[in-house]
């Protein structure tokens, strides 16, 4: 039965399709929405420095580990762990839960993007006043009903693509949307960098002040690496399970983080210089995308047109990430419960939508409700998923690959049974077995202590 399941499993139609889909999973609101405001709230250059350090030591290491596990087993996270070691199936379950939680609030933010497409189409991007723009954004997200309508629209779009399958849905859309997003981001970045006073934003983003580094900042950088690269939530295990045995995992594990990081930096250089140019607070939170960029568009020739195009492309970037999150849950139900794809997508897409309602209302009518002291519902769910479940999943993945399944088995899969040369294989093995899990564990524990002390 399992052999038939493997033979019938969906596969990517092309290498570029897989890379763009996997990069699309990584490149989304995590880069364009989350990276700039996380950098702004965590010391700018200090955060960026830590982000890159963790990306090199942990990001590439875990990216290859997840792709290796997925391709070897040709199964979603729970099944992948179970196939190799029965008692470890629950670790795959952590990833499915993390993906479920993240998509619940991610879809709320995706709905905000759709709202701003409507705003751009109706000529709202003619205002450069921070207070007015902030009032427009604040009035929208605190409304009890309107954000839920856009949240529902975003989930319906996500469902439509995932129901289409791997090749006919996820890959098809990723091949068109990701290159277009990259071009638009570069155009916006150049316009932002030409604004008066923009250099202060560049300096804030790229020049580290190491005195700002705390356990909480390090944990935030670690969480951003996991969130941005879709690590620890089973996405890359799931996407890896759709790869054929001839693909070069080494190239893929390098290309995906490089594309992701490039977009993150471009997004930072598009948003933070404009923050300083227009006198916004760099610690202004998630609203930077929805307040600062409309101000930039108001100063641009054909600004309304650029605004529409930009937020449409941000929507597409958000969708390439949301479909990967839903795919983790759907693949689990299809593999483990034998549901068909359409039924699994609709049922669990609906449950995720319902789970997102408190995150939306928590910004407005439920603002006094807290799960974690000092954080609203959306930020609490984000913290649990990004700063606890994802690092924990990554830590356990390293232990599993390095100590349970074994590096020899991983080496065979990575090198396609010796057909592909990888001179750094021993270094990667050392990172998987020792450096990554120790680094994750130390930062994870210290960050938790800093948050709750």
C-alpha cells in the first residue's frame, strides 16, 4: 500500500518550479511584512547581523535536513518521522500544528493586503501624512467585521490553489508570481532610497549597535529565520517529498535561502529608509508595510498604479507562503487519514479560518484579552508558533537526523548515493549534530527566560 502511495504521489514538474515554489514559501509576508518591522523593533543592524549569522549556521543546515528527510521518505512530516522511527511521529505533528497556527493569523494579515489593493484602486495613496495614514490603518484593523471578510477572501484564494494540486496549482502560480514580485520590490527599493533623509534608514538597518543585543533579540532573529525560511513547520519536508530522486538537494538548499534573504534585505531597504524619510517610528510594528509604503507611493509618479501593482504582488507572495502552510496540513490528512485533497483542503481551510477570528478581533474589540502577558492574541499566537514550536521542531529535527536516523543515511540521500559531490558534507554533519542544536537550545532557553522574567 505504501509503495503505491509513493508512486501515485504528486511531484514537481520542473526544478525551477520547485525552487520558486519553495522560495515562494519562504518569500512572503515573512520578508515583506515581518522582517522590516522585526528589524525595526529589535535594534536594526544588530538584528540583521544576528539574522545572517543564524541563517548561515542554522538556516542552510536545517533546510537541507528537511528536504533530505522529505525526499527520502516521500511522505508528509508525521509519516516521514514515523517511517524512519515510529516513536518520533509526534515531532512531525508539532510542525503540522505550527503550520496550522501560523496560517490562522497569516491569513488575517493577507486579508489586510487585499484591503489595501482596494484602497489603492480607490485612490487612497495620495496622502503622505503619517497620522492620517496611521488612522486609516488603525480604523480598519480594529473594525470587528471588515477584516474578517478579507480574511475569508484570502483563505478562499489559498484553498483554490491548494485544491489544484502540486503541479497544477502551487508550481503553476509560483513560476509567474515570484519573478514579478522580485522586480517590483527592486523598483520600490530604488524609489525609497532616493527620498530625502533615507540614508538614516539604511544606516539603521545595516550598521549594527551590538549594545542592543539581548536574549530576546537573539530569539527574535532565530524565530525570524525559522518563520522566513518555513523551517520547523514541516513545509520543506512536505515540499521535499514531492522531489524526484535525481534532484540536487545541495543546490536547492543554497538557492532557496539566498533568494529568501535577498528579498528580505530588499524589503528592509524599501521600507526602513522611507520610515526615516517620513518621520515614522522604526518600532512601529506590522503597520509599517501598510502605513509607510502608501506614503512612498504618494510621492511617486504614477503612485496609485505602483500601489495597486505592489500590493497585488505582495498578495501573491503571501499566497505562495499560505499555500505551503496549508499544504503541510492537507498533505498530513491525505497521507495519514486517506482523505482526498479537495475534502482535506476545504475542511481544514475552514478550521484555520475560524482559528484566525480571535487574532483579528484581538486587535480591536478583544484587545484586552491576552494569552501571553503584554501581547495581544495575534502576537501571542505568533510567539507560540514562531518562537517556541518552530525552534523546538528544528532542534528535534537536528537530533533526529544526527543521532537517531544517522548521518550515514543522510549522506546517502543528499549525495544521491554518491553520485553528487559535496566536499562540505562533514561540515554539514557537524553543524547538524552539534552546532545547530546547541545554538538553538541556548538561544531558545535564554529567550524564553528574558520574555517571562
